[in-house]
């Protein structure tokens, strides 16, 4: 069973997007093999009744999740059941301490050294890193710095213990593993993990208050000295200003101070409070059994609307959380008070056994208890019980602590039932692994296609320059050249460049087609993968611009499935649009173009059955508009079909803007432009009324102060639109609209006049475009400054003529 500690390093980079799926499969596979070995040896099955009861009881929480028809509920549910089943089986006969120590040395060394390399921008596994010399870059084999930290911190004392229990090569390897683990813990800066590690250290310190245990430990002076030296060296290294400004240790202290003093009003702490509130909102809706397995990931953005659509600290705020960043609250949301009580009872049982007969415990049991303390404290701020690596460590340590609990013998046939269940779980989990692999490879194809189209565009732009340069090179020769020869050379150059372009476009088409089929297969194996569903719609849209005739036959898309989630929670229109009968009269190429746009829309609606975000709703509206425009252009639109499409377009825009009010990023203005896009569409379709526009602007007035705290960008497109109400002699008589527009822009006017120094700072930056990260960023700042100056001058004339 020591091989469970190898799970943290299991990853297949090219075929992995979410390491959790593969690690869950590995956990169940190792459990299956261990059970088989145990059964071959003993022919009987000894179990811990309480854990077996919890495994059976966990199946209850499939019931509330059934109404959502979310495929990943199976992933979460089966893994939790297997987690308790693993705890319920007594594997003492095949538990080897020697293998345990060797496994932790190997896994700790691999995880920590890769994380350490990540810190310097080196990614041996090819994963995308979040910068260089930053704690976020340390993804290692686990995919997230917080859980790299959780694994290393929870197993740290076991690593230390291994130095006392191994010799020779394994002890030397253990020293390297311990150093890199401690170094990564100092660099990683996960505050909740460090708090848990501090608490675990205090617990270990209490153990050595006993003179006998202290005497035993002091007999290993060399190892104690080596551990102390490793800690000191790692601490000194973390005090060095690695990025030229501050040390990682100082940065961790500053982040902690910000959290404790309330300075962190827009960062990780405020985001966590937002997610905690969402979990509590979900709990209030289904307090008894909760919403079922995986429901927080599925429903978080839907329940977040109650917080973001009322004035307060989260008005207009949006993030897409997959976990509540507090496992205890997430248990309340997903399992209700019944499931929450079950988990608390389980944890209490483990902790009780850890303290029972405390003086007689082994050092292995003490280190296991310390690791559990780390995970339980981390669970207040993150989600270790939803990460396979952390749950594996927790399961193994719980097994060590409760190994002396009372057991009961089950007949041989019960083992066969357990084998059958594990095989079924492996089959289901393999589907998520395969889906994840398909999606991961599709992302590589997407990257390749982007590079191909960039090269295509570069060649297209260079054709004229290449042509001119070719003639110039010929003119440099000191021999007479006929105009006919020059023309031939020019034509040869153009033919060469165009052949390169054709080849690139052919490869681009082939790569995009491969991406499409990979995504299509990913969704077949896991329909709830919102990443694959979103990318499938995008891939079809991109292919629609370059496809040959009869290409739409490759798309067997049916659209979203009507269920409780889509109709009751997300209130989607019940009726999908269709392809009009008259399409057969169009040329084949035009038919395929319309059919492809239709299926791109259907693919976009599939996201309604997955975890949702405002961009998903926006793409529904945009793809419906594209299909609508193609029907209008060809004269195929009917009143009935138009009515259905208008419902979907309005639904997409409305839900997107309901979910996300504004851009948090500096210089970003997508959501301001999107709200105007909706208004312009309503105006074009004759749907816009003064009352609708009035409500839209009143809403913007309410959240304008929230926007300006984070984003100085000016909504110039909206200002241009408003001028018809300021300047037009007819519409300017519309006093309510003119007044609300003036009130809205007055907020911007007052803010900009107060922040003159900020604008002057931008002016100074603009004087040196070379110092900018990119020319694009310089252009955006320049555009921002020009728009603000135009607005200030123009608005002051409209509202303050006497000044």
C-alpha cells in the first residue's frame, strides 16, 4: 500500500490536462491490485465496519445530483465511495514500512525538484507556468502550487522520519528530498498550508516533552543536525531577493499581513469569502441532502448571481469557482447537513483514535497525525478533499492511525462483490481519463493551428516586400537584365510564396479538423467537460470559414438536453431553432455554410449542461446572431424561426450581462462594449424601448464606482451612442434618458478630474514606448488617454456651459 504515495508523481504530460482524473484512476487501480494480493494471501476479508458503512451511505448523495444529469457527478461520487472502501479494508498484512519510507523519499524528491525548477521558469513536463520567480509557477506534477505545498507539508514529518529509518543510498536520497521539499515550502507561500504546518510542528514538539521519546530522538544526533542544517539553508535562501525587489519569505509575510488587516479587499481572501457565501446559498436551498456530487462546480455561478446582482461588496463581481475553497462549507452545499455530519463523524473518529493511547503510539503514527492536521487546516481555505493527491495521503495516514480499531470478518463472496464494484469504477474513471487525454491533445492541435495561421498571415503581408526585395537584388547585379527576366523572377517569387501559403492553409485545415474530432470524442466520453464543449463550438466556427462543400455532414450535433438544470435553474428557451426547408434551393456551398453555422450554434448550447460562465452565454447569443444573419442574407428566414432565434439571442445576452457586470482588468472594456452590442441589436430588431435603455443606464450608474476602482477605461462607444440624446434636437427632449446619461458620465468626469496625477503618470509612460512590454499595450494606454481627454473637453461643454 506504500505505492499509494507514488500517485502524486503520476502524470502523462502530453495526454494530461487535469491530472486529477489520471490520479483517481491510479488510486482505484492500486487499491484493486492490493485487494487482489491481500485476497490471494488470506482468502478472507477483514473490514472496519464504520468505514464500510460510510462507503455504502455515500451512495445516497447520487440521488440529488441525478436531476442535473451532470456526468462528472460519477467521477466525484465513485471516487469518494472508493476512498471509504479503501479505508474499510484491513491491509496490515501487506503494509511495509520500508516501502513506505522509500516511496515518500522518491515522490517527495520528484514533486519538490520539479516544483523548484518551475520556480525558475523551467518546466520539464511541458506544462504552462505562471511566470518565473513566482510561487504560482510551482505546479510540479500536481498542477497547482497550493496542492504541491499540501502534499509536501503533510508528508514532511514522514520524510524526516524516513531519515531515521533508512540507510546508505536511501538516506542520502532522503536528505535531497527533504531539502528541496522545505525549499519549495518556503518559496510556495501558501498561507493556509504554512499555518497547518506550524500547527503540526507544535504537535510534534509536544511529543518530545516526554523524556523517553526525547532521549530516543537524541540518539540520532547526525540526522538531527542534518535536518537543522537543511532548514537553516532553505530559510536563508528564501530570504534572498530573488527577483531583485523582495524575497519570497518577505512576500509571504506581506500577503499574510494584508489578509489579517483587511487590506486584501480584492484579492484571494475576498474571493474566498465570495465562494463561501455561494456554498452557504446552496446549502440554504437544499439543507438536508444538498445538491449531490460535483454540484458546487456545476452550480456555483448560478447561485453566485444572488450575491453579484445586489448592491454590496460583490455587486457585479464574477469569478468561476470549481470549489468553495472551504471543504467543510462545500460538504454542506453538496451533501447537506446529513452528509456534512457523516464527514465530521469520520474525521472525529480518526482524530480520536490518534489521541487514544497517545503515549504508546509509534513515531509513524505521530507523523501521520501531524500530516492529517496539515490537511484539515488547509481544508478551511482550499479544497484538499477534492484533490486526489491530498485525499490519498489522508486515506493512507487515517489507515495508519486507525489500524488498531476493531474489525470484523466478511465472507469470501464479499470480496468478489468489491472486485466487481472496483472494476466498474475503473471503467467509469477511465472514461474521464480518455476524455481528458482527447482534450489535452486537441489543445496541442489548437496551438499548432494558431502558429500555422500566424505564419500564413506573415507570408501574406510579406509578399509585396519579398517582391520588391527580389527586384532590388537583381538590380544590384552588374550585368544587364531584361525586363522580361525581371518579370519572370517576380512571378517565380509570387508563385513560391503562394505555394507556401497554400501548403500552410492545407495544414491549418487538417490541424483544425483533427482538433474538432479530438474535442468531439472528448465530449462523447465526458459530456460535462465545459472546456471541451466550449472549444468544440469555437472549432466549428473557425472551420466554417475554410470548409469545403459537404463538410457539415461531419457535425452530428444535437444541441442542449432539456432538464431541471437548463429549464428550471438556467431558464433556457425550450425550443431550438431549425434549418428551413428552402435551403435545398441554394448552391451547395451556401447550404453547407448555413448548416455549419447552425451546428456551431447547437454546439454552443451544449454548454448549458456544464459549469457555466458569462462567456458561454455570450457565445450562444453570438452564434445565434450569425445563424440569423445568414438566414436573413439568403432570404430563408421565416417569422416562426425568427421568433425562436430572437429568444435565444436575447437569452444569451441577458444571462451573460446578468452574470458579469464589468471588466476587472485594467484597460479591458469587453463587457461595456457587449452591453452596447445588445442594445444596438435590440435597436436594429425594433425591440429597444426607452424604458429598457433607461433601466440599462441606471444599472450602469449603480456599478460605475465599482468599475472605476479597478479599471480606468472609458466606455467611449457608449458615449458616442449617448450623443444622440445630447445633441439630437428630437431625442434631446427625452429628459429622463438625457438625465441618466448625464448622471452616468458625470461619475466618470468627477473621477477623472480627481485622478489627474494618475493620468499624468500615463502621459509620462507614453513618452517612452520602448519601455513598454508590448506595442499593443502602449497603444491601449495611448487610446485610453486620448478618449479621456476628448470626453473631458466635450462633456464639460455639454453640462457646464457657464464655466
